[in-house]
C-alpha cells in the first residue's frame, strides 16, 4: 500500500510540473515578414486584396494543386471567404475570411483551421510606400495557444516554423508583380 501511495504521488508530481510550467509560458505568438516590391503601392494593394491571387504566390496554396477550394462572397471585399480542403496533411482544411480592408493600406483576415488541428488566427497584409515606385509589403499573423497547450511554445517556435513560408510567399509575390508574363 505504501508503494502504491508513493507511485501515485510521483505520478501526480509528473503531471503537475508541466501544468505549473505552462502557467508561466507565453500563450501569444506573432509572425511577420516583409519584402520591397518595385511597383507603386496602389498596384500592389490591388493585387493582394484578392484572396484568389494567393494561389499564385502563397506557399500553402501551392502545396497541393489538387486541393478543393470553395468561395463565398465577392473577392476583394469584406466578408469574402475562401475555404480549402486537402488530403495533404501539411495543408489540411480550413478557411480564411476578409474581416477588414483599409483601402490601399491594410487587409485583415481571420484564419480558421479545421484539419489537422482546430485553431483561429488573425492574418494581415500591410502596404507602405517606400517611394513612388516601391512598396513594402508586410504579411503576418498572430494567434495564441490555449492553456495548457501553450507549453508547446517551449519546443515549437512559430516564427521559425511559419516565417520561412511567409517569406517564400512574399518572394513569389515580388516575382509575379515585377515580372508579369
């Protein structure tokens, strides 16, 4: 009986330690990348505000050319929803919705992931004039891990995991806009 009690105490401690550590680990994360595109701000903004154009530059959109896509609403306007479904585990299923547009400046999106995990993140594009014919584009997203899953933040760096994909997408965007075929 005494051994059983000791085993239960040890098990309780093993379970409690990660839960206590998770209380002190940050829950929120943010990832952002930027690129300078040699085109006027209006031209760049008018391209990125259409979510369907992401098929041409987003790394995630290109990961599965056979993914099923559906759309609701008018692309480039608040309320437009682009949904995807893929058998590729790295793509999964989900949707993004345009939640706000400040014309020529900013587009806000709500990302709702369904498969392989459920999560909601906020994404955005920001355009800033660098000069008359140069535009800085920032693409980012932010979200949070719920307690106690936030302990994953100790082992999984969202900036490293997603930042490269954002940068790839922005580099693709730059090529498309600067070298139209």
